[in-house]
C-alpha cells in the first residue's frame, strides 16, 4: 500500500495529514502557512515520506456545486501535480467534524489544529472510499 498525504487547502493555511503503508489510518501532521514556501515544504515531505498520492479536499456548497474555494484547491493541485499524483476527496463538513473531535478531546486548540484535523478526516474518507472500491 502506498503512502498518502492529504491537504486541506485554504488561502491562509493548509492542513496536512499523513497515512503510511503499514497502517492506513490518517493522522494530522501540521499546518503550513500559505506564504510562498508551501510548495517547497510539500515537495520535501513527498521526498522524505515517499508519498505516492496527495489527496486534496474538494470543497462544494450545500447543493454540491463548486465554490470559489473549489477553484483555489484546483489551482493548487496544478502546482503540485508535476511532482506527485493528486486525487480529490469531497471535504463537505470536515472542518465541522474536526472541531467537534478537538472539542471532545477537551484540550485547547486553534484554527491550525482544525485545519490539520480536517486534512486527516479528508484522508481517512479517501482511504475508506478506496477500500470499498478495491476491497
């Protein structure tokens, strides 16, 4: 099984999650600031962790239609698709679910923690979808 990275792409921050080939469980890793260094940091992570596929959250509105943020995610995918395989995964309500999980932990958290947890939820949803399709 390959190694995966997931990205919850925003205009200020990008939540990052990872799942390796030994245990297909998505774990939040960190949040990157969108400051011009994010592509370099992602490229380094791809090399260091032997990432085969990056899963990017695909935003839609409540009717299932693309949004302005959908375009941001699509444009970001174009920047990284030259050096890694990119897949999209619906990210509906992942930020809400992420915040609920963090609240349940009872520890302090901030927006960056929500973004990283949302990326983990996106990746776990993707892994489960792949398991259903190929399992």
